[in-house]
C-alpha cells in the first residue's frame, strides 16, 4: 500500500478514527489497533511477506529474553551470535541470493569455467532491510546493556512493524520509540495539525518534484551515449533532487502520519546539500541509517583494528561504506558507490584530526565563506549519484566518460526541457523554504505560524493541495527506497 495511493487515502482516516474514538481508552488497545493496522498495511503488498515479518518479530523477541536472562557470558554471546547470523542469513537469502550466484558464475566464466547454474525467482519482501535493522539494533542494545528487554509482545511487535516506518524507515531505535509505546497517547490537536502539514510538504516533494524529475532522469541515464556533456550534468543534478524529494518526502509523510497517532519519529534529513564535507553530508543524509551503521558496524570494526591506528580506522570506514552500498542494493555499482564515499574519508583520517565517527559536525551555522566547500562537496556527491543511479558499472563509466568527452557549456539536448524548467521553479521554492526555516520541523508549519488570519492559512493549504492534485495521476509511482 503506497502512501500516494487511493487505498491509503481511505485506509489512514479509518485507522485514525478507530484509534482516537474506539481504541483510545488504554495503551494496550491503542497499540493492538496499530499492530493489526500495520499487518493489514503490509499484507497489501503480499500476504506471504507478513509471515516473514512475524517470524522476525517473534524470533528476535524470544532471543532478546534469552540474552538478558543468561547469566553466563558465553551463553549470552552464543545467543547473540546465533540471532545476528539468522537475521543476516534471512536478509541475504531474499535480497542477495541471485546476486551472489550470478557473480560467482560470471567470475568462473571469466577464467574459462562455464557451468550451468540456476537461480530462484525470489521476490524481495518490501521493507525487509528496515525491519531487520530494527530487530538487530534491539538485540545488540540488550546485549551491551543499553536497554532491558521489553516483555510486552504487543508493544515490541509495534516497535518493529509500525506501518509509517515499516517499508522505508526511518530506522528507529528502541531507546527512542519504545518509551513512547509504553504509555497511553492523548489526542493533541496541534500535534495532529503539524502532522498534516508535514504530510502535505512530503507529498509536495514526492509528487511535484521527485515524480516530475523521474522521466527526465530515466531518459538521460538510459541514453547516456546520445546526449552531450551538459545534458548529462543536468541528468545527475536532476537525480540529486529526485532522490532527495522522493526519500525525504517519504520521511516527511511517515513522520507526519505518526504525529497523527501521537508518536514522534526520528529526523532523517537535515539539509544534506548544505554540507561542507563528506562526513558532514552523512550526518545530514539518511541520518537514521548513518547512525545505525556508525554504532553497530563502524565502531565495532574500528575497535577491532584499533592497533593499526589510522589504517585501522580507514579499513573500518571502507568496510562500513561497502556494507552501506550492499544494503542499498544487490549490485556492484551500489558497492562501488559505497566504497567511493569511503575513499572520500581518506583526507579526514590522515590529516591528523582523527576520526571517531562516520559523522561530521552539522550544528555549525553556515556563512558565505562556506559556499566553495558546499559546492565542492555537492559535486563529489553528484559523481557518487551517477554510480548509484546507473544500471551497472559499465553504464556509470560511460556516463562519467561522456561528461568529460566534450564541453559542458554546449546547449543541452535532452527531452523534457519544459517539464524540467517548471520543476526547477518548485525546487527553488523547496530549497529557499527549507534553508530559511532550518530550526523548524517543517517549513510549511513555520510559514503557517506566521499567518494570523485563518482564511490565509486555508488559502496556503488549498494552493499546495491544488498543485499536488495537479501532479497526481492514475499511475501511482513507488518510492525509490522501497527497493532497498
């Protein structure tokens, strides 16, 4: 069930009304409704996927109790390792089986060993990467004593399966979400209004910006040999704003929906294209994944190789970003994209400043002197996006080679110029709105709060909804990160 589908537009008000007017008496009834609603939401993709989700929930719930209740360290470690291995094996089977078989076959054929092989027609369960990471973070936090087990099976099931974040995050932490699920929520009118405003802003970024850029990006990346350098540069720029509008738009919608139920989700984007360097970019882009990888992948590897000094840190960074690339997709161009970002950390590790986290500092105010570093960082990110968006490494190499094959100052020759110009106006509106309201949860909320007259507020809502409605069509588009 897609957020931008008619089915969901019917589903959400029904759940909202039941939640606040039928099941609002106790925390248990609220959480039970949300669990049932989450599984109904998930079963709309394929009812079989819900069985895998249920297995993940029950398996991690049971082993969390075993880990906490075991007095012997060896037993605790065994239960942890077994649980982690099973989670990873399930994820790898559904997400990477065909990729591994295909890669081995190609490798053997390159050395003259042609073999007959077979692959299973495996359908990737929607959101498996996200709910697997939810379960793993819970298990690891219990093992390291950061939290205790949550014995209420309904609350824990809701933590893993909560439908606003189930299929594309943000990747929540038990320390942040579970405390909110332990208490009964009371209806808050202002919180609900803020949630609706956040949803409107998310739909604006998804439908008006991302979906408008999608055909232009698809055409340019599919015909890299047919377009000149300037068109290819525009294609990479268009994808940068497509993926931002699509994914941050999804996150805004998810966080807005959650506000309707009195639950706050983690911030996942913090003006990433204003980053002054790559570590700062990763403190602003897909924050929930970056922090997860930092805590559960980078830090353990860095500690393991700490005797090698900066070389050990560099190994940890490369391994972390390679895993990040593989998490995004079962293809070599995703792995190359991850390693590319890992290599960009080289100067930050070997300049004497050290590196204790894959995060940079994002709290410093920007100034005019930061513009060159912001532009340079954005260019580095753009080259990474070419690897990310291309179908394979050969396409990415062709795309990048063609950018440098002729002058970037030639008039671009691609289809959809009028569409792109119109979308450019909305991109400008988005960038200005978000950059001027950095301290607010949502630029729409910021501007609405400045308007004293209700009539003007409704006029702003109506204009945005009219624009969004104009960009909706019968072909409901999925979100980019649903494939991950």
